[in-house]
């Protein structure tokens, strides 16, 4: 199964590619429309209007604010109407259709969006009817309305997909946290068993060997007996120290920190960039882990509440 972050980034690249294709199509329509205008003045005006339409297209596709996106796409539509009126043989209709397709996707659902679609579609149909001098031109307005509806449905599907991907990312983050918690719990259990059972047993063994060594020496036992007892007691004491060292190592197991932020950002279901500025400093283990958790929580909240 594809990773949710990679899937969303793929769709975001496709969206950017559509915006680029739209700008290129707009440029082609301007190149075709300029010669179709009458007179030098008309050609200059159409060229300027075309440049403004291209700028509106780029703004509508790249603006992070919905207000600026709506303004840019509205500008594209208005310029398209103007170009079509001044150069009927040109391709000003491209700007109108492009704006009509994408403008509703940047507006909130409701009467305002419906009114905008209806107004643009009606105006487009009337304009084509006047140019062609045929009532059949009104069908172009119907086509524009259908085009807008299809793009609205597509945008809704993309939003649902992004929400599903965000939920999947949240589930994966929760699963990872549970896995880490289970590992910590298992580590704590091993620490308790080593400390409560093994260390105490070795300590008791050491004391017993020392007592046995004292009894043997008191009864006049030779080096052949006391020597092995001394070595056994030393081994038991060394075992106690090694157990304590192992317990300390398990308790102080390294946690995720600043070094893990790059991997964390890579797993984020969306477009996020990590930028490091300033001089590298040293953090305590607790602070290092706290920074990682803070960034992780911020990204999780962004994926949950600010998708798209």
C-alpha cells in the first residue's frame, strides 16, 4: 500500500502540473487571439488583457489564500470575456472556461458559488450566441455549467481523499506511539525482573559464598577450597555490577530527538519542508525528546485539522 504522505504529494504535484498546463494554454490562446484582433490598438489591448489573464491564472492556482485565488480566477474570466468580445476569431473562450472550471473549487459551497456559476455560464452562453448569431450558442453556457459542476465534484473527492489520508496518517502515528509504548513497557518489565530477581539472587549468592569462605577459613580449610570460593564470590559480585549496568542502560535507552525530525517530516501526509537555521547547539536528552514530540504533535494536528 502506498504511503499516505507520498500519495498526497503525488496528487499535489498533479495539481501543480494542471496549473502549469492551464497557464501554457492561456499563453497559446493569447498568441492566437492577438492577431485576430482588428487594428494595432486592438492587438495591443488584447495582448495586455491576455497577460493579465495569465497572471490571474497563476494567482488562482498558486495562492494559498482562497480570497486571492478567487480574485485571480475572477480576473481570468473577466479578461476572457473581454478578449472574446474584441477578438471573436481568437481563443478568449479558453480563459473563460478555465476560470469557470477552477473558480468554484476555491469557493465555499452555498448560494454565492451557485450564483457565480450561473452568472458566468449565462454570460458565456449569451456571448457565444451573439458571436455566432445563433441561439444554439446558448448551449455553450450549459457546457460551462456542466464543466464547473464536474470540477466541483472532483475537488470534493480530492478533499475526501485528503481527509482519509490524514486519518490514515493519524492512525499510523497512533500505531507507532503504541508500538513505542509497548517497547518501553517491555523494557521496564525486563528492568524490574533483572533488578528484583537476578540482581538480588546474585547478591544473595555472593553473601552466601563469603559466609561459606569465612566458615571454611575458620575450620582451617586449605587454599584448595578457599581459593575457588574467593573466585566464585568475585564472579558473583561482578555479575551484580553487570546486572546493575545493564539495568541502567535499559532505563536510559535513547529516545527520539532532533535527529529524527527529518524522517518525521518525510512521513507527513502533505507538503512540508524542514529548514534549519543558526548554529547547532546541544540539548539535554529530555529537551531533545521534548522537541521531537512537540513537532510530531504539531504535524499530527495539521494533518487532522488543516488538510489541504
